[in-house]
C-alpha cells in the first residue's frame, strides 16, 4: 500500500474516499480525519454460540417473555465476553431501544430474536462470517453453519441445553 499525501490540492475528497475504500481490508489511517479504520471479518464462534444458548434458555424460562438484564442475571463469563453485541449482526439477539436515559448508550437488556431461537433449536443455519465496518454490518458471508458447527469439539450441545439423555433438543427447558 502506497501512502498518498492528500494535502496536495490536486486530490479531491472523492479520491480520498476511494483510497480508504480500497484499503479497508488491510486497515488504513484516513487521510481526511486521521482516524484508523478497517473492515473486520468475524467468524461465528463457540463463545457466541454459548452466549446465545444461555440467552435463549433464560428467555424461554422467563415468562412472560421479557428482555433479560444480562449484567444483573448473566453468568460472569457471558458478561465479560460481551458477545451478545456481536451476535446481533446475525440478527440472533436484540436489545430494546433506550428511551429512558439519553445519557446511557445501552441498558444491558437482551432477548433472542425468532431467528436466534430457530438457530439454537437447529431449524436454520447462518452464514459463518459477519463483515463489519465502523461498527456496522456490511454483509454476511461464508458457508452456512449450524450451532453444532460453531460450538467446536470442546462443547457438548446436549450438555449446554441440559438434556444429556439423548442429545435431542427439549421443546421446553
């Protein structure tokens, strides 16, 4: 990647935008604002799956079905991993719109989407990669994966779901 000086008046803003766009995968300092920027590719992983499994199980056991206060009720590993914010790119979990406190970015409340529940119950597969830029989803890509594919070998789906007997998903937890 060749650095270009955009202080030269012959370069236009459109040139700078094109330069940044063409170098996002490697990461680049924007010549206009001096902010480091990069496009990230995140693969759906076992921690994301475990986080979603916990959320779905807790949500379905929480009648009436309301948002779950994850910082208050979530296990420490889940709160520390903060993976629910990542799995939202696959539309598997959602948080409410914060209308109560404009100074608070997010409330910590989460619930699974219908798609998230379907993924946990093995009804659908999802693209394994989320491509993001500036904190926003650009695209989902890669092979379609099941929840078992994403858990890896060190996790037992049946054990996590609390049904060691036959490995089948219980209809209700």
